[in-house]
C-alpha cells in the first residue's frame, strides 16, 4: 500500500484542527478536503484504484465519449479553472520545463504558484454525469519545481449539496517524480446526484507545479458497467490482505495499542507456523482490544460479501484458552465509527485454530481496518495467516428428501409400559418401576396435533432413589429418527412429596455430546402436568438418547405417556387457512348507484387488493439504510419497522451525558418517508449484562434520577412518533432495576411513559413464551407477571412475544396464544426469527409461525427480527442473502404476502350489487362496460357483519 504523502498528512492534521473553526470561510472548507477526499469515498460504489489499473487497457478504456471538455488543452485553459493559484498551457512545440520527460507530444497544462496542497486545476462536470453509472478516469500527470524524490498527484471530485455542505470523493492517485510522466487512473460512481460536481487535480507540496496532459473521463455502457462489476468480483476473489503470511516481515501490519513481533518459532521451538515460514505475535497487550491490524481501505467494496479466515493461537500469562475475535473497524464519511464482529473462536496455547467469518459493508467507508483481538491483557495473540476475499455464492440447499415420514407415529418404544420397563433404562443409579394411576387422556397439545387417539394406558414410570437432578428414565432412539423432520414431544409428569418448592422437569435429548431441549415444565405437588416441546436433528448423529430429568435429588419423578412423533405441517396449514379465512376476512357487498340499475346488470367488476393492513414488519439497523437494495426490499415488503439497537439506552447514552439520537432520527425519517409505522424498542432492559457500566455504578438515588431522565428525554423527543414501546425488556429473565430500585419501579416506568406519551401502546416483551422450553417464561408465568403489573396500576397495553424459536410446532404455539389471549390485550410477535441450515426447512419454520400468528384472533402484528444475511442475531435465519439474492425462505415469505391479498371478478347482479369475501385492507375496483371503464378505491376494515360499500357511478 502506497503511503500518504507528507503534504496529504499535513492536510489531514489541518482538517482535524480546523473542524471547530468558522465553516463559512472558503479557505477553511478547502483545507479540510484532502482528508475527506482520501478517506471518505462518499457516493462511491467502487473506487479501488488497483482494480481500475488492472482493468485499464488504454487511455480511454475502450469507451466512447469523453465527458471532459477541452481534454487535451487544445483551447488553452478554456473551461478549466486554477483553484486559487495560477495556470497556463504549454504547447507541443514549446520547451518543456526542466526535469520533465519530452516523450508526450501534446499540449499540457501547468498549475503553478500553489500555496496549499489542495490547490490545482478543476472543471465543472455536473451536466455530464448521472447517478448509477460507473466512470473511468485516466490522465497523464507530471511535476516540476523544488522536489526531492517523488510526490503524489491526486484526482478528486468535489460534491456540493445545498443544505448539507460539500464533500469530497477520492478517485485515484499516482506517485510522480520530476524525471517522467505517470498515468493516473481510477473510477467513481454517484448513487445520488449532488447539486454540483467538480473534477480536479491536487496533492503535491506547496511550490511544486502540477503538469496535466490529456484528461479522459468516460462512462461505460450498461453492458460495460456490468462487465466492470464482474471484473471487480473476479479481483475480489484474490486475498486483499497484503503480506498475509508475513513472508515480507511485518510490512503492512501494525499493532493496535500494542507491539507486534515477527517469529519463525517460539517457546524453544515448540511453537512453529502451521503453514509458511513465519507468524506474528501481538505482545505487551494491556487491553482485550489490543492486537494486530491491517488497513484495507479502498480494497473492500460496499454491498459485497467477504469471507475471512484467520489462523491463530494464544501464548503466555498462564491462559490456556481464550476467545479470539476478528473485528472490523469502520469509519464513515461523517466520522461515525462502527465495530463489526466478523469471526470468533476459542483459541488455545496448544494448537493453531481457524477463525472463519463473513462481512459486508452497506455504505462507502472512509477508512477500514481489520484486526485480531480478544484475550485478556498480558496474553499474546499469535497470527499465522489472514485471508479476506470476496465470498463465493453458496448454491441453495436442495429440499430434504424424507422417505416415509410416518407423521404422528410415536418413535418411543413401550410408551404404554405394557411390557414393564422394557426399552427403558435408568440414567444413573436411580430405580425404575411401573405404577398405575396416571391420566388416560392424551395431553392437549399432542391431541391438537394427532386428532382422535386411543386412550393412554394409565401406567407410569416411577423413578426413585434419585441422587442427582439428571437422573431419570432414558431410551435410545438413534435409529428411529429422520433428519430434517420436526418432532413434537409430549407426556405427563408429576413429582413425589418432599420437594421444597416447584421443580423443573425437562425432556432432554443427548445428541452425541450435545444437549437438546425437548420441553420443560414447572411442577408442584398438586397433580399431573403436561410437558411439551419440539426438536429437529439436521446433522447425522452417531447416538441419540432421550431422557427425563430435573427435580432435586431425593424427589421422586413420575413419567407417563411419553410420545415423540413427526408432525404433519401441511395438514396443520390446511386447518390454519380455514381459521385465517374466518378471522382475517370479511364479507363485502359493493352497492352501485348513480345510474339506471338495469344498465348495470351484467357489468364486469374487477376487485384487486393493493395492501393488507395487517402489520408485517422487520427489524433494521442504521447501517442497513445505507444499502439501497436493503431499503428497496424493506419498503416494498414491510409496513412496520423496529430498530435493532439504535433506541436502546446503551446506544443513545453509552457514556453518561453523551447522547446519540442521530441514528434513530435518520431511521425514523426513512420510515416516515415511506409511510412505515415504528415500534420503540426498548426504553429499559432488565438483564444486567445489557446495562451500561456507568449505570451499574450509580447509587440508588442517582440511578432513580437517571431512569427518570431516560424516560423524559426519550419520550419527550419522540412523542407521537413511535406507536409502541417495549417499556422494560425481558422482565421474566432479569431484574437489574427491580433489585436496585424496588418492586414498584417496573409499574412506575409504565405510568411515567404513559404520562409522557399517552398515544403509545406500552408493551411487556419476553422470549421463550411460545415454545414450551423455558419455565421462567411460560404462558402462565407471563400472565401472572402482567396481572401483577396491572394490579400496581401499570397501563400495560400489549403483550410482546419475541419469537426466537427453533423447530416450531403449531399446536404448541397456538396453546400459548390461547392462554395469553384471555387477558384481552393485543399480542404481537415482536422479534420473530427461525433457523435452519436448509433454506426449505427454514421456510417451513417461518410459514408455521406466520400462519399460526395470522390465523389467531388475538395476534395483532408480526415483526421479523431482520431478514438480510449478516445483519441478524442468529445464523442461518436470513431470507435474503448478503448480496441481495432472495433465498427459499424469503420466497416463502413473499408467497404468503401474495396469498394474503384478495382478488375477485364477476358481474353486477340484478340488485345492483357485487359480493365477495376478502382480507382487511385497501382495494381498487374497476367497473368495465362497453362504453367506459370506471376506477374506484375502498377500504375493508375489521368487523363481523358484512361491509356494505356504496359505489356512486
């Protein structure tokens, strides 16, 4: 990587020190621009000069039209303007300045009397450029005057916008000495059109003249633009890391807050490179973010995905294993900083390990640095190699082929215990026996899936002599499982006397060495309890064991009617379609008037729904809105939004008194411009590890003041702008504020929020409510929690179910919704996502959740927790791949949106009416007869009785 010239460095320093001075002074603006030009590739979709050089074939790059006027200075400096300096043209016949080559035969311009690095020669090209096109720049440049060695000449764009000031776009640079001319090349593109675009040359130290000959700027045709993009992709297949295996020593590498050292071995030869001859260590580390880094500015392109592979290990400080991370530090054109986690793994001091990850930049950064960090201070990070290259597109996974799925067939042997405990064995030193007296009826959630079913036997396994919580009945089921099938778990459980309080009982699976949750329930001594859950295996295991565990040692456990069976999702979907028709549609009567009814009879009517008013939304982040492809998909396919982090307290006030509302403001503005409603997530978060350290350090009085200030600041600023607020997130899983400020604080948060913004619905919000796998947040616990808040006067306006779910089973989800529905509050899925390595199975999971929610009368809205790869909290949960391709799960979502739009066609009857049944929302109507076509719009809102819509013709 070519170093920045000394003059450029001075300009960088100059901009930093002048940024608080009078911005209206022309000179102050201009002295800032070298840093902006070199580090802020704003508006630029691909300004990698090295790539441009590789693809250049000749001075005009094979393109037709040069947009530079008087490009060869044959008309002197006509249309060119020296920028606060002098200029003149030297003809081909004139003597060349001392120290320059005479090999070029044309006229050239000389820019002299330069007092600042940024002074040079410019031309206004506003009328000859357009957004979305890629432009290639080529020029021959030289220098003359007092110069030792070489200096950089830069090509730059000045982009002027009324109201938002001036920005600078770096195009390219070349190193020039007095002995010869050099070719300067680069590319640029403008996704948005500024008010004025000025192209100019700059760069050398004051007193050094710039020489310019034959400037060419050409726009590729659409096909050529496509070809350029493809060549950029091909270039991206190469490793963009320079000196990736340290074969050139430590060149291009630096320490991030620490020292770096090159090694061929360490620890008396016990540590040697895994590959190559060398590795580097980041040593004398005092912070976990200290490490080894390389700047990759200009080598990564926005909207392209990059794979990252690092080979690392750790050494010293008596640390044998530690988390090691690859992180990207990104500075945006407005100097906002971002940290992007790319990869992480547990590294050891025994072996090299490989970190793998992926990243994508939505916007055009001014600076990008990749670095390795993570271990505690005093521990060295060893890096053997680092690869960053354009990610190959992964072909979509095929739909799984499952022969004879045997839906509804129990895979548990001797479930009825008619053969004693045959097929079962005790896990641990407990004792199994068979007793009678358990329920004969199938548990409700299983009954919903299986339909009519023979009664259970009434026999149960009695587990005694339990000395560990994990002891209970077990059975091997390895050979009876099929990959990618979703299994429902069902059973009855009970505990014996002697328990000190309610006990958790869990159906678990040991899948090789991994624990898989098959369902949990909290049990007390008052009878039998239904336990239910689900699971799916997606990689072939060598051994799978199911077992029931949980109560405290010494507490007897009783287990009856255990069933594990694959669920028939298509059968459930057929049922849900009928429920959807009942709950989300309405009979509509279009009643026509204004003309003779006899002339209307038989007239053709076309009804088309343009929008379903049911809220379907998604999470977004501030960086997402820099990607126009993301914004396009979002605005076309969602009508609600929620911000992933940008409204959370740790984001808006990371340090006490240091506020950041800019991100949320920009996201709100985007949503407003597209008529998208927003949820406010979240005012507070009860889980302690999400609370800023400065808040945790406050005493009780100061914490109470900070809480009040947070409420007042946030809800006053955004009054009327967020339709909902999640007031205190995850109160069933955390208690930071309650522990420090008392039980009343939760209700008081709701009361104060309502006083500050009465128009907003105030929600509780928690996870694992709907899936049967967490006793802390069962529907029963959630109901009691809401009732407790209401009893204290909290104006709870809605119930948020986050919906981070695995292997969903419809009847289990529906059971939770039925229970919560008795409160009469609107229920929203607020953070829905599903995960599977197979896109078709992921689509199935998503369809289960969307259909269950849309069919249930208590559910008023669904928010996805993202949809774009690399910008979601869970792996294998995206609907759109990183570079914008819609995968099978995304296609399923779009198909459901299309299914939930009603269309009808027919003829007006003898009563002057046309009747149909349609989803709630907005419709267009066309009435067509032989003489004319009339268009109308109307809205179908919620209601039980038929909606009569008068249509006056």
